[in-house]
């Protein structure tokens, strides 16, 4: 389980700090696919990096923390912000955005798999045995073990993404974080990657956190999801509830902008743009674009509020309806 405890982060820039994650507070459970959605620039990648403990300059944790806990092979573990990196690959792994570049193009894939094995295991287990395990694992994922002798530059984009996912999941981590895993790929390949992720989650019964700006991706694979807007989590709940009963005006607009089979109505999109993170409005970040905004919305930041069981939204209207 991952507990995100009132996390706020910023980027240090020459013009001063830019606050990108603002008091984000929620939990991601074992055995679920959790989706993080929101327009480009809202802070999805920043949040995922924080989850993976990539807290390097210029990113700064202003307040709050993360706790990654669970059980693997009968042993309980718990790591906080700053310690999570000790358990990379083993308890948590990460498929970064534009992951295509994480593979070294001139190193054969088998070496990249061997590099992912913890040092202790490397000493204990002979290389041939590990490679056998890797090739069995690839076969299980319907990938050819011959890939191990290939170089990344020889593979298509979709195949490379599959290999990266195989690499990230080989050690059966409790948590897998994937940032826009299908974004650069065409629709048919996308579908294959999503099926692969779903199958893996069913097998490992672990936690998968999938970041995508594409609501269609979440609709297909997420059990629960969170909607981010301008560095804040503004709605959180079961995916079906988000799509069928969106609460926040922003989520309502996001969902109604999606094309549906048989619906011929004109899709308009959401007028306006998110506020600049360097100079955000004082109240609700969405107020300047919100058709319902009142004085209160422009002045006070709304808190995430549980409207129905397990379905949260941050909107001043919720307390009144
Ligand atoms: N290294 C950085 N320095 C300064 N600002 C950054 C840095 N990385 C990201 N940002 C800013 O943080 C905001 C959120 O970025 P990001 O988390 O990548 O959003 P998303 O993944 O939702 O598109 C953007 O406005 C971006 O300009
Ligand atoms: Mg991103």
C-alpha cells in the first residue's frame, strides 16, 4: 500500500519556487490498478516521481511524506520518503514517461535484465540460471526469448515498451509505476500494452499506478482513479463512479468531452487553460474556468471531501448539496 500523506513539492527555479504538488493526500491499495489523469502540465509525472522517491534537485519536498508498505515473500516491509529508493526493483519499479530511452540502445537486452538483479542475488544465483528465468518470464508474457540477444534499436516502439514492462516486472515488485505507458504508440499497439499490464496485475496481484492524460486508458484498465488539476487532486474514486457520476465541474467537463458510441453531439472541449503554476489563483485553481464559480471559490481552496463512500471531490458546492 502507498500512503501519500499531505504531500507538497515544488521546483526550485531562478524565478523562485514553483509549487507543483499541493497537499495531495490519499492512499493506493494492494491489488488494484490506480489511474492518475489530468491535462498535460498538471503534475502527474511529478507525483509519480515523488512516489518513486526521485527527489532530486530542482524538486523539493516542502511538506508531507510517502509511506510504501506491504509484504513480500512472507516478510513485511515499510519505507518512507528518502528510503524508498533502497527497494527499487524489488518492492517498487518505475516505467518513466518516454521510456523508450531508458534502454541503452547498444547494450543487448539480456545484459539490461542482468543489471536489474540486486547485487546479493547476482552473487548467489549463477548467470545462466537467471537468464533461464528471464527467458521463461518473457515466454510467459508472450515475448520471444530470442529478444534477449537483440539490441533495443532493433525493436519497434511497441516491442520496446513491452520489454521495458517485462524488465520492470521481472522481480515481481509490489508496486509498478508507469508514466504514459501507451502515449507514443498507435491504437492497436496501445491496446496490446494495456492488456499486458492488466494480465500482469492479475498474476502478481500487486499495485499498479498508471499515469495517462488519456481518459480512455483509465476507462479500460483502472479500478480506481484520481483526477489532477494544476497540482492538486480534485477528484478520486472508483473508475466507474468517475465516469458515471463525476462530481467536480472539471471532471464533468472531462467526461462529457469524451466521444461515445452512437453519440453525434458536438464535442466542445473545456474552454480556457489551466492557470500558470508560477502565479496560481488563491482559491480553487479551477475557478477561472468554472461556470459555477462563486466568490468563495475564488478565495478559499476547497478540500477533498467524501461525497459518497470512497468517492471524493474538492469542490465548495459539495458541502452544500
Ligand atoms: N525540472 C523542472 N523544473 C521546473 N519546473 C518543472 C520541472 N519539471 C516539471 N516542471 C513543471 O511542473 C509542472 C508539472 O509537470 P509534470 O509533472 O511533468 O506534468 P504532467 O506529467 O502532468 O504533464 C509543469 O508546469 C512543468 O513545467
Ligand atoms: Mg507527464
